[in-house]
C-alpha cells in the first residue's frame, strides 16, 4: 500500500509509533538512517531533516556538509521486530541541498529519474534480485568469526542445512513488511544461502534489496550469527553474487530483449567498477559459476549473461557479474541506461557462447573479451568511458575513483 503524507501522519498517530526511521544510503549502497519522533514528521515532509553529510562516504567534506532528508511517504513500512508499544516505522528518503536542489550523489533519486525517463520513452523496465550471503558463527565476545554455520552444500536439507530456520524467519519477516520472496535455499558454499525475489519496478526492487540486507543481518545477529554479504569471504569457496534479472516492456509490444542485452554487454566493462566495487569482488570472477568473460548464452551458468528458458511476461535476462556490495540503485540505473543504448541504437547480440568456460582451452578463451580483472582496471575503464560520463554525475564518478 502506498501512502500520502497525511495518511502517514494519521497512521503514525493511530498506531502510536514512537520513532520514524528516515533511511538513505551512501554512494556505495551502505544504508544509513536518522530517527525522528512523530512531532517532527510535518517538518520532515515540508522542508526536510538536516544532517551532517561530511561523514557519509562520497557525500563531500566539511566545507559543504549540510544536506536534508525528505521522506517518501509511499515507502512507509512498519518494522515488525519492534515492540507493539512504541513501534518504529521507516521511510526511504530523497536527499536535497539547503536550497532545495536534488543532491547529485543521491543514487535512489538517480534511479527514479532514470526509470521515469525510460518510461516516458515507452520502455518499462523490471528487475528481480538474487542475493547470496554467508552465515558465520560469533565468538564468545559476540565478534564475527570465519567459521561457517554449517557444512551443507547446494540445496541440501536439514539437518545438514542449519540455515533453513533462519531463512524461513527472514522470509516470514519480509512478508510481514509486504515483500514476498520467490524462493530460498542453501547455496554451494559452507554456510552460504540465497533468497530470490519476484520482479518489480526498478525503485521497488532496489528498496527491497536494501530492506532484505538489513533484515538478514538483524535476524542473523538475533540468532547469534553474523551475516556476510562480501563477495569472497572464504578463500577456495564460492563467492557471493548479486544476480540481477532484467526485462523490458516496450510500448510497441515487440520483443526487444536481445537489443537490451546487447546494450548491457556493450557497456558492462565500463560499469564493472560500480557493479563490483571492492578489491575482493575480483577474487570471485572466473570460478564457482562466477563469470570472467563478456558473453551470453541461453541457460549456461558459466556466462556473464544468460537468458533462461521462459516466455511472455517471464522472459528475462540474468546478469551474473554483480556482487552484493554493489549499490542496487546505481546498478539498476546503469543497466537501464545500457539497455536503452542497445534498443535505441539497434544493437545486435553476438553469437551465443554455447560452451563451458570453466572447461574451455586457452585458444578458445582467447576469442572472448574479459571483464576487468581488478578494481584498478575497472576504475580506469569507468574513468575513460564516455558512456559513464554521460549517465552519471561527475560527483558520483569522483566518489568511486
């Protein structure tokens, strides 16, 4: 359900909510928030709540540190793990400067503008997220260890899969918040899990990723565990991916998925610094079903992009290179721009790579371009990209250098 400002104020009064979390994220997608009391809600809607931006990654320094949060009433959500009396609600926010102008490094606002501009041209994009994470034990002081919660394998069941009850609690909690996972299971790595979501509009999908990571971390901590979303927490074990399913509905009713995928393949090297923003991101590439080469195929999980067997509304493409450290707002915005590039410029897909890259010989592999193999190389590709300069604010690009 989407609320108006007045409905939010009325809801907070009727439910006797004690605090309102105003949520936002830094340029790298790390979630932040400020808590206000109900009496401050009218001011928050009217003019925003000021905060010191100098301590937020990518938001600037002390010379221009004042920014304001303006809550989006349509994102009102009750946090279900809070007590019945003195409940807490949350809203995502837009970020503006003191003179009311949009803040260039507000990636949520960037995605909203990008999706709206695409829709005005007749393109409606949809995204579905698949995120993997590890569950690790904590020591006697409550600090995280690198000891996996279990030693189960892919889609194993209890009792080997000790994460089953935790995944169930995560899914039930998300359902209470109006977010409905599609499926969940144990992944290949020890203590590794995955939960997938149905597709939705870009902004809702990105908001759900932010909520999902918060819920997973909270429930893991409540269970005496640590949830790790880093791309390669254990050497020699599978890394964790953020597989992004993308589809497009076009006003003319035609199937434009091939051109959309062609655009993503054409610009994925330029985008990699934003899809894989840490040094460890590049330790994941090239093994355990994580891609290394710029390629596509129908159902092949060794490829960068696969187009699963589906028809009609379920026809989609899956980009397999991003990892959970990516900012989902920024990732989805870049994928929309790349998809538009492919469709508007009439790009054609290259021939599918119907081979297993993990078993191919060196001569065969020489025929394929690699993704950037280090964060430094990815940053160089982004810095030299006219595409990136044309779709992202310079302030945001600088923050990733």
